[in-house]
C-alpha cells in the first residue's frame, strides 16, 4: 500500500473498508487518525525553535500553550544587555485550510531589578522570603 501525499485520495482498499463500517466505528477511526496525526507532528517546543527569530532563552511548556522568553533578532552591533528580553505566549492555531500555524502573543518585556527591590511596591526581595 503506497502512502498518499496531501493531494491524493486514500488507497482504494482503505476506502472500501471505511465504506463498510458503521458510524460508531468511523468515529473511532477518526479519533485514532487525529491521535496519530498529533503523534507525527513536531512538539510545540520544536516548532517554536524552528520558527523563532532571535535568541530563545527559555520555553515553559504548559501543554496547550508555551511561554517563551527570547531576545529579538540582533540589529547591527547592539549588545545583548541593551536588547529587551521579551516574553510571549505561543499556541497552535488552526487555519481555515485545516493546517496549523503558531500564534505568538507578546506579553511584554522582562526587566530584572538588580537592587533587590520589588518594582511594584519597593520592598526588598530575597530568595528565602516566606509566603512569596
């Protein structure tokens, strides 16, 4: 049995088998095929790494989406320390043609305080604080 490309119909033998089954079995086949397609596609992290422009610092995978911290693509001779470290929420999005694309939502730039103070309240912060 040859493997069809995206433009081909399923093999005749498979069509014959599917034409002979009831609705309940077809639903089970559809569930199996959807799971099989999910198993064959690259992971969300792999897709993010292949598509992202700039340097990825961290990817936190939450299943349905991922949080990505990355620097933008280098512009000229700017140093990394002067570039903002940005955070994005990235998820797969279905296209009308049935395919998928990554949807990048910019959440903001990450700023790190080196003086040990909270940027919102001004209180000191430390790693051993309780209740934080």
